[in-house]
C-alpha cells in the first residue's frame, strides 16, 4: 500500500494502465455484528464501474447496495475481498489513506442530504472546496445545479429538492473521479426527484464523472447506461441500456 | 485571513449554542477568577509586608524589661551582630476617649524628636510631637479612624497615676503595629485599643523613667545569628527584669500577620485548586457530551475527506472559544475582585500602602489547566466519534442492547408507572452517563459547601467563645498583681453582682528544645463566668496538682497528660518550676494554660494574689461602672465581652462575608452552568427519541416528565454525594488551615446543606424551564422524515 501514501499516484487523471475501470471489486463480503445477530450484507460480489458511465445499483432495502456504495466510497471496509480504485488497492488502505482518497477522488450524495445546518448553501459547498486540490468555485458548482439565486440560503430555508441539489453541488465541486449517490431521490416527491436526477445526468454528461446511483426505485434504472441489480447480498442481474431514457421521461 | 467554511460553522454553532457556551465560559471564568482573586490578594499582602518592613526599618529583635539605664543601650549596640538599638519607654495607660463610654487602653511609645530609627512611624497627617511636650501625641490611624479622632482633638489619660490631657498632633502607623491588638487579644478592637507615640524625654519624665528605658528594639547586622544575639541580650538584660528577648516570630503583630498570610496562602492555594479542578472536570464532561451529539456531522465531514486531525482541531477550537472567553472574564473580574478584597484588609492590617500583585505565571497555569481539561474532554469525544467508520457513524447510535437493568430486576419497576419505568430504564441503560451527571451535580454541591462552610465554622467558634465559654460582662485587669482583698473593691461597686478573680502569670513553657511564652491563668474551681470547655462542650476543671493545656499548646511543646513541664516564670525574680500536665483540652482559640488559682499562688510562693477579675454587672448600671473603673489608677484595662463580640462579628461581616459571598456566587454559577448544560445535552441526546414518543401520542407534559424525571433523579443522587465530597474538601482545607491562634472546628450547619441543595435544585428547575421551551418546539415532522 506504499504507493497509496503518495496521493499523486492515486490521482487517476493519468493512470499508468490505460484501463477503462474506475472500480474493480472482487469477491467482496461484508458481515455486520449487531449485538448477537450476524448480518451478511454482502456475500461475494464482483463489481466494476467504468469511466464516464452512469450506473444504477438497484435493490430492495437490505439487498446490500448501501454497503457496497460505502465500501466503494471508503466509508467502510469489507470483511473480505478486494477493491481496486484505478488499479490501487483500497482494502489495504489505512484510515489516513482512506481520508486522502475521499478528499481527492470521491463525491458523495446522501439520501438525507447531510448538509451542515449552520452553513449556507455556498458555505456547505465551500466546506469541500476548502480542502480539495483542484475545485471549481462554489458559486460555479451551485450554478451548475441551478441554485445560483439561492446561494446564501441556509438549509432550513431550502426545499428538499434544493437541499439535495446543494448536496450534489457540494459533491461535484471538487471535480471528483467518481460520484456516489445513495438514494438521492429517496426523500423527495417524484417531480423534485426528476429535477435532481436531471442534474445528476447533466453532470455526468458535461463533466464525464463516473456516477453510481443506488436506489430501490426500479423506474430510475431507465436513465442508466448500465444497471446492476442486487438481491440479498449477491448480484442478481447486470444489463446495459443502449438507449438510456432522459430523466424527464421517468415516472414513478 | 480567509475564513474557511469550517470556521464559519464553528462561529455560527458557537453562537447558536451561546447559552451553553456562556455557561461553560462562566464555569471556566469562575475557576480562574478564584485563582486570580485569592492568589493575588495573598501575594499582594505578602509583597506589601516586605516593602513596608524594609522601608520603615522593622526591627528584628525585641525585649521588654522593668527599667535599665540609658547607658546600657550603648553597650547593647556593641554586641556582635547588632546593627542598631532603639531604647524606648513603653507604658500601658487607661484612656478616656471622647464618645466612648468604657475606658480604652492605650500604649504610649516613646519616640525621639523627628521619629525613631527603627520601627519608623509613617505619618499619615500632622507632625511629630515637639521635644519635651508631654501633652502632644501621634495616634495610630486605626485608633483615629475607629473613634473619629482628628488632629487637634484631645484624649484623657491616666499616666503613672496622674490624669493628663493629650492633644493629637499627628496620625501615623508603624510596621510594629500592622496588626494593632492588645496583648492576649486575637482580634483587633481599634475603638478600645490604640498606640500613642510621645516625645521620649516627656514620656520618660511622665513615667518616672528619666534616664532609663523599659523596652528595646534591635536591628540585626547582615548575616548575624539571631539566637546568639538573643542569648547575649538576655545576659545583659537579666538583671533588669527582662522577660527575655524575642525575635519577630513572637512579635504579636508580625506573628498574626504572618499567620494570616500563611493561611491566606494555603486557602489561596487549596480553595482555588478545588474550584479549578472541579471546573476543569465539569468542563471535560460537558464538552465531551457536547461533541458526542455532533457524531453525525463528524461522519459527514469524514466522508468529504476531512482528516481526523482537522476534525479534532475543529472541535478543539469549539472548546477553546469557551475557554478564551472564560479566561478573559476570569482574569479581568478576578483582578478587580482581588483589589477589592485587598482593600478590605485595611480593616485588619494597617499598611501605608498596599501593592497589588498578580502572578501571571499562576494565571497562565490556571488558564492552561482549564484549556487542558476542555481540550481533553473535546478530544476524547472526537476520538470515539472518528474511530468508527463514517458509514457507521452517520447512522444514529445503534439502539443500546436492551435488557431489564439491575434496578428494574429488583422489582421497583412493577410499582412504577410506564413513564417511571422509562426514566429508570434510561438511567439504568446508560449507568456511566447517569453516574457522570450525578458526579457533576455532586461536585457543584461540594464547592458550594467549600464556599460557605467557613462562615458556619467561624460563627460557631465566636458563639462558643463569647456566649458559652466567656459569660462575664466585664473583664478588669490590674496594672500590677494585687492582694486577693482587692476583689472587695470591685464587689462593693454598685451594680456588680458577681466577681470571679483570676491570676495571670507570664511564663515560658519548655519541653525538650521546644518552648512557648504565654500567660498561665489561675482560675477558681467551679468558676461560673469563665469556663473551660472543649469542642464537644464538655467542661474541664482546673487542677490543683498540675496544669491544663489547650491541645494546640500541648502539641507545640510536645507533651501529653502525665508529662512534666519545665516552666520559667517571667515575673519578679524569674524562678523556674516543674509541673505535671494534668490534662489537655481541645480548645478552638489561642494557646492556653490553666491552673487552680490557689495552686498557682503557691507555685509563685506568694500570698493570695490576683491579676484581675471577671464581673457580672447590672446592665442598667454599666455606664456608671465604666466611669468608676476608668478613674481607678490600679486598673490597667476593662474589656466588655459584648463589645468584643460585636467587634468580632463586625470584622467577620466586613471581611469574611464578602469573600465567602464571592466564593458562594462562583460555586453557584458553576453549579447552575453544569446542571443547565446537563439538561440541554440530555435534550439533544434524547431529542429524536422524545419526539418519536410525541409522534406515538405522548403529550408534551409526559415527555417533559420523562426528561425532567431523569434530571431530577440525577440531581437527587448528586446532592448527598456532593455533601460527602464537600465534607472531604472542607476537612482538607481545615487541616491545612490550623495555626497557633485558632483551630477552626468542622461545623457545617443544616442551613448550609439546605442552601447548597436549594441552589442545585433551583439550577435544575431553571434549566428545566429553558429546556421545556425547547421541548415544546420539537419538530415532529422532521423526526418522521429523517433517519430510519
């Protein structure tokens, strides 16, 4: 893992191997111990994420999709198996290396936005740009998600859809290699949800950021380049959409 | 400097939690204030003492004698190690002070024209007496202030049996009388005792001491051995009725000032240390709980790639904001209060100038301790938050593994309502948290006791001394020992209903190499007006076959019952005697030795002789009795118990009351701050759970009962534990405090306990009201919407 200590080798911007994979996970398992109960969240998963693609991870509650996303994002560590990020091994990284990895390469969008309530929209984005290596300006990021006029509002003054767009702006402002979204529309009504999905799609297309969206909401899969369906900790199904739908066309 | 988003979060959240931040800052401030206030007072007094002594040439050695020719002084000056000798005439006189019913005692001290070389007199106003003017005096400023005596006023005095009128030409003070108290007294009574400086020639003539002196002050040469000089002085003075030369340690003013400085230094160390430690500990608890409520935000910051160090630093700043505010307030207010308290010492100690000193090193230490505690508290919580993988930390804390706890299994649960059970269960499930909260309340209570016990103890001591032990109305002291028949002169005075005589002999007690000089008191057995009681109010009788010692004295000379004491009588031809120790009594005040008066007369090989008497008088005739006594030449002084008590209580209120009030105030602030924070944090820890209960149909009232029920239980647990911890602290302070003048008994009255408990309960109620307001605003929709 010595090479992970040198962040430059992890940029992925000019990978030594001209591979097309951002992530390459092999035989991942994750077991949680909740008191006396053992929960096997992942039971040996192989998973890839390709450059520039928009991937939807579909699964019911408890299928293991959030666990997978957390492991990819360096928020959790697998019980066994390996994850390669741009040919670097994430599973052997220590806490400081994972922190570095998240800071430099990953953008997160959470179901409940997780904005800092005491900071305005702009400041919430600045929270990330302050520590990123090559960020765009917070104002620019908020323009991208269509929130220019509400830039100085506090989370409590924003609707759920607006809050989630702030969260997306915050995730993309660092120009991450990968955008990981955990049920980004889970707390939103369908029209607001559409708007958020459109923003994700636009970002994916304009910036070319590889994006993984997890959802239990099957219709959303229509907008993906590729769909991975999880069931009970295993991959049930993988398929490619040759004609991804526009978010506006999706109804749920 | 660019304000980062993280710093903005810091400032904004500090502002939003300003109630908590302020209360934490106040806890810090009170801890620091106590250190600054008490230490600066004590250091300033010490510095003022040193400066005063140096500037006004306070003597190193002293001796009183009956009479010696002035020519002897020159020979004393030639003793090796002596730098300067100041021979004086000192005379105790009765004074008739305008506006004062009873006679006052004055000490006339001779000064050469222009003032003495040693124990120089600082003139506050006026001038020194002119040469040969026996009717001009400089009076001490304490005496002048207490009796509103101004320049030009006159005082009547019985000097050597003659009635004289003395005109005040100056007001002054001397390092010899920083603490201006007559022999045998512990507390100054500046109305009834004063120093008067008179021209040397005139005073010598008035006292019949022309060409002689009866007192010397000596300044040692640098590097001289004081013991050798004392031995040498004693050898010279032995034939002149000297009671023995002594050093500053036995000089009354210096001794008491030094004892006061010492106990000040100790209390200025122990009490602030306790306050600071308690404040620091509470700060630790409060901050660690505060940070724990931010667990999810910590996880989000981690998810964005903030490192543990950056997050740690963020919360550290959060803690430091409170510490910085507290330190500023604490240092500022502490300095101000220190000055105020120092000024109050002017009631007790006469200094021409008090120099205010603050040891910035100590202040820095106090701030560092507070900051350290805050930092540790915040960091320990941050550490436990960052240790979790962020994915896990972002979820609310896993529901605690539920089982019926100890309390519930004991069967109490069955008799409780469901809400009662919830309260017990939540305390039971987080016993550590409940215990720490209770400990916080307990510590707050304990410092309330530390702040207020002194008042109880001293009041008790005064009550014991002046109402139970001393029951005479007046104490009369003859200027020389009289035949026992002198009692009849007193008994025959109209209005005197009881006379009990006493004999008082100056002695030096020796046991091994330890010795003390004091008065050996002879009392009649079965005395009614002056009883010997120990701290448990058990009465002791004087013995005929030995001496009864107060515990402190027995400890100092290292003897116990049955041992033999060697004593040198410092009167007449100064014979030496051996006496067994007949008993030891636990007394609170002074170093005392008692004997049966007849036995003392036999020991002195004298006919029945008395030094004075205790009188019970008819209250209505008190003034007349005073008038008569004032004019009796044989009487050196009259003291009224009532006056002494009033004076004592006045001093107590002037001095102790203020500093104790400040301490209690600090303790109260700390108590309120801690309890308020406890309730606020409990609310944020339980907010979601309580809101969920609301969703389930619990009323606002019911959830308030749950939250307050926990707080009440914690407070109720904390109070008795606090009493125990408080007593422990008090014992520690008293142990450090005891000196030769008094031993403070461990007395804490039930009203003090009640007071401490009431402050804690009020703080809990106050916090409860504030929290109740927030409880009413709990956002139910938000609870339903977010989190599983």
